[in-house]
C-alpha cells in the first residue's frame, strides 16, 4: 500500500512569529552601517568646517593687523581722522577677502576703527558656515561658526621741539681748521667779531668780512644745520600735523627767536642772529642764568597723546664764558670753563600731572684746539677743573653728555654728519616712530 503522506505543517501563529530570530544579523548590519556612515560623514563635514574656520580666523587676524598698519601709514601722511578710519577699514576688508577666498560660504567681515588719543584699535568679526554633505541626510544642512580679532597700534605722537642755539662770541670762531687759518692770516685773529670795527679797509667788521669772503663760522654751521633739518622735516608728511618747533638763542641773555609753530617756512625764515661783541659782557655765555630761564620757558612735558611730548636740542660748543673781561681780569679766566651738566637737572626733572621729563638732546660743535693762541692757553688749554686727565677743552664732551637724556641723545657735529643730520637723528630717536623716507 502506498506510504502515508507526511503530516501537514501546523500553521505558525502570531505569537510564534514574535519569537522567531531568523534574519536579525542582516537587519542589525544594515542599521549599524547606516550609523557608521552617518558618523563618518559627520566627521568629514566637521573637519572641513574646522578647516574653513581656521582659514577665516587667520584671515581675520591678518586683516586687523593690516588695517592697523594702514591707519599708521595714513597718519604719517597727515590724513584726517575720518580718512584714517576709512584707510584702516578698507585695508582690513581687502586682506580678509583675499585670504578668505578659499573658505566655504564666507561672508564679508565687519571692521571697526576706533581712535582714542594717539592710539588706534582695529576690530574685526565674521560669521560663516560650511555646508554639509552626509550630515544633511540627518537634517543638518550647515555647520556655523564665527570669529573676532583686534589689533592696536600707537600713532605718531604730538611733539614740540625746542632748538636752543649758542650764538655767543665763540660761535664767531672759524668752523674748520682751514677757516681758522684764513681768519688768522687775514685778521690776525681766529674770531670774526661782530663789533662794528671795519677791517682791511673794507668798510665791514670782521664778521661781515668773513661772510663776504666765503669763510664759514660756527654760527653759519648752526644756521645751516637748522635749514638742513627743516629740509629733512619737509619730507616727513606727518610733521605739519604732529610737530611744532620753537627757536631760542643764547649768549649774554636768552632770546626767543621763534614761538612754537608747525609752519616750517617760519622756522627757515627766523634763524638766530649773530651776537654783538663790542662790549665787555657782549657775546658772553652765561649758562647760569640762561638755563633756568629756558627751563621755565619750556615747562613740563606731555604724554604725546593729549599734550605734546617735549624735546630740547641744545647746540653749543659747551663753553661758559663771562665775556671779554677775562682778557685783562686774570681771575675771571677760571670762569671760561666747560658746561656744568647740573644746569640740565631741572629741565630733565619729571614734572606736571603726567610726571614726564623733558628729553634733552645735545649737539656738540667741537671747540678746536688753538695751542698757538695765548687766550686759549690761558683758559681752555689749562688743566681740567673736574678731575679729568686733560685740559678744560678735553672735558667738554663728557660734561655735555651728562646733560643729555642718555648717550643716544648726545651727538658730535662732524662725526655724525652735519648739524642738520644730528638734529634729524635726535628727533627720530626721541619720536621712536618710522617716518617716510
């Protein structure tokens, strides 16, 4: 008989299906792969966003630095405050755009230029985002970020310069050995005295005769130095906006030649005049009364921001002289002596609410040795009065150096170029700013 048929399988109930575990591996694998892919996509998107952010941060840093330097450059050209702000913002925006061009979705940054006194701060900010790829499947279309940066710089300070020029009788000495020899050969004297006494049937005194015959005197060098300094300043665009000059001359008394002015034409047109040397005391160098009067005239220094910083430039041969009386009054020869640096103490002392000292620069116009001259031998050719190893003349440089604010503020004319070159160097040392060439 035929074999019996196998029993029919029993139908599976809903309850049985609930306990069936077949096919779980495939499902779990699919779900896990999706999560891993999403995580990998998120990592890629996040890394790209951080790269874009770093690029924009660097661009912003470069932009605010460039903006600050642009403001400083515009200030050096004497631009108005509105022009300074415009220059800073424009330069910052240009640099940001060029550096940030490769970043995704980078908007134009915002830049602000703030001026406070003689300082400037350039502030920048941006907000940007990077579009996502796989993260977009999860609903995150972009990753946002932002940045801020600031850069500050000091602008050129306000400066008042006081030129204190020696016009005493000794400044009628020949400027060089050749000039001294020419005076000696023609006038039998190394000085071209402005005393009104005609020489060599010329109708001119020795001072005017020397000028008419091409002999350079030390006062001529002084005045030429001022003109050279003015010529140099005219090349510095910021001068008319940030700087003023006053001129004082000294001999027997202190004379104000020119009030503080930013008009360089006024400076060039108001040079110190030669002193009279016709009387017993004319043409003297009375530092003991000159320096206190001058110190009061200069006053105290400001901070260069709200009130001007002050620089004194003393140009002298550094010799105190009581006048002609020493030629016959022998005890007075001891008064022909190197400058006493104590005369500068009050000038350099901190004063005013800011407690800032006036800076003092010194230009030494060397007093050339004249061992063949009896007057020189009786005065400056005598042994040191301050414990030096040489003569009084040998003490002059160290005495004048002690008057200066520091060694950097002491110059010897001739060694450092002309007197004008020395004035320019002292100004740059004091201002501590880079001016245009």
